[in-house]
């Protein structure tokens, strides 16, 4: 009988159902976008019920596409946009408010006030969680819902409300409310979980005023979470769960200390495996749990650029410069100069993250002249992803005390050859692109499969990974230096504007 692992990849703008066979190959995939809402400046929301409906739809259509039968599905893994926060009534199953998305900045002023009121709080939070006090993370979003939705706090204190990131919500719905759980990787992105002691932290729950009874059970990323009671006619075990970036790191087989990957998704995220002990960055990077497997926890050092693929979507959806996102490479190649005529784009739609950490920065284009064309703008958007990669890469190298020798890449935008070559050039490092760039879904499939013996161990998974292309640096050092100096000027101009509000 044929056997498959199903990955549910709940991304920021779309949901994918992807089936993997024992060779790690994709047998079937179906994806669908869902709505984003922007009710105020810096606010980003989604409808949890739509997420759930789309999840069922993509699973059914992916199965039909390749004639996959329920009895052929051995296990399910869930990977998700992290930090996006949902609060729902455990009795009715109805969300009390829309999901507040990780990009949302509505709690930025609260974070500023918290740090101003207690200058020592940020150090204490970093030591416990590895994170910064920032509206990016889940804790402040949950507090906002409890403080601003009528009756929510009272219902939470009575034990009627549950909290979860998107993985927890989808898992709760799949099991018809029988499983309220998450894994180490997702818990570590909430600002409420102690990554040293591996437990919800009572002091932090008091800081953010979140009742402990709302929180999900935390398990290893590769473990038995429950069985399905919705969508399928039979009970299928859910045995894998990981936040998207941790899943991608696992999918890239970054199993050893010092291995690094960069995901070019909605956001751009770089992670490096730092082993089984956490340490704190001196350069604005966060420390997070990568995964829990076979009684062992692996930690990652991480940096995030809030806007990567979403900047290309902006060109397509809001600016009408592109019919399809992949068209960006065609138009960018029409520019006349490798220097792009001095045009730079800073994609700070919802602020700047590592290594700058400024919630009030907003997107900007600098260096426009009378002869600037839309092709220059498109190229500047693509190049901004490469420049952000350089920012992160340099910060990682300084923290680790050595320069990384290769960077594995994945995510939709990594299929853009111009972007990958420019990134190799501006960072001055080899860029390795695998045959399967759906590494987020692959990673959680591996975690789910390991839990049920579908794959024997990590060595078997490494043996299945193949590389499609390696981009080698080709740019002259003088040009590389000049271009990056221009990027830093653009960033500094943006920060000056943000800080003079």
C-alpha cells in the first residue's frame, strides 16, 4: 500500500496541503490564499474561521488531485506562521476576535511604556525567553485582546477562553476540541515561555496579565498530539508540529551546530543551529527553540526581516507593477546598470526587525531621479531582500565569532535567480538552493514521520536531500562595498524619519 505524510502549511497569506512519500518527494500539493485585513495603521488581522475552512478545502483538493486515500495517510504534521495569536471560547469554538497577525504593531506603544516603567524588564525577559519586548511576539497580542474585547478578561479568568498560535487553533479544530497543545518551537515565540526551564513562566504571565489556564500544553515537536475527528472519516494521528522557520531549518537538514538557512517567504528569516544550549546575541538577534526530538532540545539563533516576499506582493497587488510575482525578475533584468542607478527600497511596511528593531519605521524609496523607471523600483525591491540578508549575516558572524561558509535558502522568492545571485554577491557567500524548496512543509513532515517510524532517523533524511544550484559570488569587492554603503545610508535616513515622529 502507498503511504504518505500530510503537511498542513498554514502560512501568512496562504494555506498549503502537501503530501510527501517515503523518498521525501512531493506527491500532491494544493494551495489557496485567504483574506488579510488592515483595520488601522500598522494593524494586520485574519479570520480564524476562514483559516479553518481553507485548511479543509486544500486537504480535500490535494487528495483528489492525486487520488490519495485516507487509509494511505500515515500521520499529519502542522507548520504555521508564528506569533499570530488567536483567542477562542472553548465551549462554542468561536474566536472572540480576529487573529492578530505577527506583523501587527498595535502594541508597540505598550511595549515602549513597559520598558520605560521598568528599565530592567527587557533584560529579564531576554534571559528567560531569548526574545525582545516587541509587539511582534504573541504575549502582548493576547493581552490586547483580553483588555479590549468586551468581557474577554472575565471569561478568560473563569476558564472559558483558550489561546493558541495558529498551529494550536488548527490542531484544536482537527481534533474537535480534544487537543489544546503546541510544541516547544511555537511556545518559544510567545514571550511567555521560559526556554531554559521549558515551561510557561509565572512571572511573565503576570507581566502580560495572561491567565495560565488559557495556555496550551507544550510537547516535543515530534510526538503524539492527538488524532483527527474532523475532515477525515478515520482517526489519523497528528505527530508533528513546528513553527514555520524552525520547520524550514529542520527541512534543510541543519541538524548540526553552525548550519544556517534563510527562508524567503512573506518575511525573510535567517536561522543558525547553536546546539543544545541557548546563548544571547549581542547584535539584536533572538534565541529560540528549534525543535524537541527524542528527549533533546535544539536551539537556534534567529533574525527576521518583516517584509521579504510580501514586498514583491506589494508590487503586484497594491502598485500594479506586476501581473505575477515571478515577473519581477524579468523587469529587474531590464535595468541598465548593475548599481540600479542608486535607487534603494527599504521595505519597512510594519517596522524594521533585526538588527534594527524599530517599530515605527515605514517603507521608503530613496535615490529616485527623473530617469528612474518602474524597472528600477522593482529591482530595488528585490535587492532589498539581499541587503537585509547581508545585515543579518554580518550580525550572525559577529555573534558566532566566525564567518558562515554557506547559506541554504528556501521559500518562494528563492526561485528568483537574479535575487539569489545578487544575494551571493552582496553577502559574499555561496548560496545553496535545494531541489525541493518547500522545506517548511518537508521539515514538519519529517518530524511527523520520525514519530511514527516512517523514517528511521535524521541520517536517512539527510541522504534524501539534493541540491539544485549553488550561486557563487561574482561581484567586485569595490562595487560590493559601495552598494552596501548606499543601503546603510537608506536605512539611516529611514530611522531618522521614524525617530522624529
